[in-house]
C-alpha cells in the first residue's frame, strides 16, 4: 500500500484568504486595494511534493501526494484531510499563516489519536527557516536569534515533529523516505526535530540544489483543485478578468545577489543564485499552455539579474511561439535596467531588453523600489537610488508593459514622513510614473537583519515580553505587511489605503495612462478593469478620509467638491 502524504498551504487564523476570495468573486475586490493580500499559487508546496513523488518512485517507494491550498474554514479543511486519511502531513507556511498551521496540526494530532495511530507532521517554509536560521552556515546550533528558538519550541512542541529548513526539495524527499521505511533520520541534512529533552535539534545544513537539479523540478499540479481561482484574485497582475482560471506560477531561478536588510531570501535560498536552463523553463510553460494556462507569474526574486540569461529565455519562448500564447509578469530591480541615469548607451540596452521581454509575452514588471527616501534606501542596503527608479519606470512606460512599483512605509531609518498633500506633491514625479503601486507596512521577518535591528521596537499588539523585557511570544498573524507591528508606525495602514485614490485619481496619472493606451491600444481593456476597481475604492475611502488627503485629491484633480473624476 502506498504511503499517503498531505501537503497543506494554510490560510490565516482569521480566514483572510477565504474572505478575500469571497469579495473578489462577488465583485468587491476594491476593498482590498489598500492591502498586500493576494492569493499566490502555493508553488513551493507543489514543487517539494513533485520532487519527492518522483524521488521516492525512483527508489521503489510507493507514495500518493495531495496538495491543498486552504480556501475555506478549518473545519472544511479537516474534513478533506480526514477523507484522504494521510500517513504524513506537511505544512508550508510563512509567518502570517504559521499560527493556523499550528492550530490545524493540533487538530490533526487529536484526530489521529482518536484513530489509534501516530501522525508525523512536518513544517517547512519561510517562517521556520527564518526562526531556525544559523549565524554561520556550517554551525549546527549557533542560531540567528536564540530567543526565537525558545518561542518556537514552546509553540510547536506536541504539534510539529519535523522541520524542513531552507530549500525544501532534497530534504523533504530524503526525510520522507527515511520515515516511510522506518529508518533513522538524525543524519538527514537540513532538518530540525525535537530531541528527547524536548529541545530543537538541528542537523547539518542542506546544500543548495544545482542548476542541473533545478532543471529537473517536477511541480505537482495534477488534481490541484484551487487553480481555477487565481488570476482574478491576483489583482491586476495583469488586470484581466478574462484570465480567470487560466493562471499559474513558474520558478525559473532562485535567490538574489542583493543584500536587502528586510528580505528573507537568505533564510530559504542562501548564497548563490540558482538558474534553470531556458529550455527547461520553456518546456514547462509549453506544457502549461497545452493545459489551457494563459498567464504565468515568474516567482523569481529577480528575473532580470542576468540579462544574457533573460534574453536566452525570451528567445526560447519566442522561437516556440509562446510569447503569443501566454503572457507573464515578473519581479525585478531597477538597477538591472539603469545604473547610470542619463547614460544613452545603457538606456538603449535597457530598451532592447524590454523589447525582447515584451515580444516574449511579458505584460508587467514589478520593481522592488521599496522607498522614496534616499535615507531609507541606504539603510535597507538597496544599492539603488530614486533617480534610477524614475528612469526605469520611464523606460518601461515607453513599452506596452505594465509598470508596478512595490513600496513600503515605516522602515524607521530616518525621520518618518506622513502621507499628506505635501507628501503626494513632493514625490509625484515617482508615484505618478507607475501604472500600479503596491504599498506595504515595513515588516521585520524572522531571520533577517531587520529582525535584529528592530527587535526592541515591536509594539504591544505584536510582542509579548516578560518583566525583564525579554521577548517571550509574538502574534505571528500580524506579520503580513498589512499590520503595524513597530512603535512609531501608528496610522501607517490608514495612510497607505488613502494614497491610492490620491494618485490614481489625479489628472496627471490619468493623462499618462491615456497616452500609454493611445500608443498601445491592446492595454485599454486591462486598464478599463482597473478603472472600475479604482472607482469603487475611492467610493469606499470617501467616508472618513483625512482632510489632508481630500485636499491632495482635489489639488491633483481627483475628487473635487465631493464629485469624482476617476479615469
């Protein structure tokens, strides 16, 4: 009989993903414009299961896998789990949904005991990889933050049996093989487990996958029931409701050469950047096209880090005609396109790269600009400046590709700026250049430089401390970039929710979009959908809008005398 492995990508404890889905499906997506919420395809969970399924089969081990992205209540998910009757359960969790992973794990343990059997539970993903990060890669128990390990031990004992730390495919497959065959697991690289004393024990770190191994990734998509929801719930990436049910995600490379203080990539993909071959990626996209997929999100931390590799991949997609059958969007850094603003030769090279990407099907580039403060950018170790960001957005806006600026407020490197009329006008040159802006509350994550830098600034809503001011607990569900977790961030969420109407409602932004649609008529349908969402958002935000923001809208040409001028 085949061993049954259930992999769960959990919702938040408050059911945020389920509420988000319900609002989007009922045409109420405008409620979420000010939020960083998006329902991502659980590619990591599907990838580790696909790799493990093949690795076990190659070693003669029979196993059946099932991946569930939670889109309903905990009760509904537990009923699905009980119907599958797994021998092993795994969770892939970030910090914000980690508490619900623990809640579900506890319920599944109770269910298994009632059945008179054991149920090993495995936890992987960004949160546990950050909590159990080592200071030095070769050191087994020199933790990044010893206090976090103690908190994890108290939270997870009795619910979680094993942890997969870092890149998961090789580790998950080897751990499962040992467990299924009832062999010792203590020398499996890249895991953590509770020892006989109830403390966490870490094995040696797992090596990163080679490029050749990345070429053999086998994402488990068969029978994945949640796929039909994704594109419309991924607000405007691109904004095309027609793509409902025709969206998927692909990982072409892993890791980033940057050293941003807020980024958790070093906890999961430390060191080198791993890249698949152009042929491997194109083969996967071609198969997705045959399955009816029409849009792909490249999950790469930085898709354009190596321009020669990016061009080679684009050429492969173009040669197979995939650029006309599947659109895609990616994440990038502005300094991949602009290192020296005003350098004509460099800018012409950037234009050639953008033209190649557009021909290959690229419809949007999301730039991690993060801040419009040079002080913050320097503190974050972004290795870029505002002038580079402006020029990169201008270059993208010459094409038929959507430009997206990913921004954060509340980094606390310098004096905090408030979102007022003066703020909008001061930074208009950058804010109005992006077709889409996504603001988030600056959020320190476990295992990052900023976790250590800002550890003593956590507010009482997030952090629990003892009489000596030692951190003894955290409300992890708040680490979603939507909540204010630091002292001094009060009001940031409300301000972020109002900036969208101030920018998108401005005549300046509208006029730029009109010109872009005139040059690229194919974008009109996409912007038409976005206009409707923006209009609904402005209507929602009119109630209780701060006076300073009303003034900003009026001055920008957005809301005048209570009326609306929205595209």
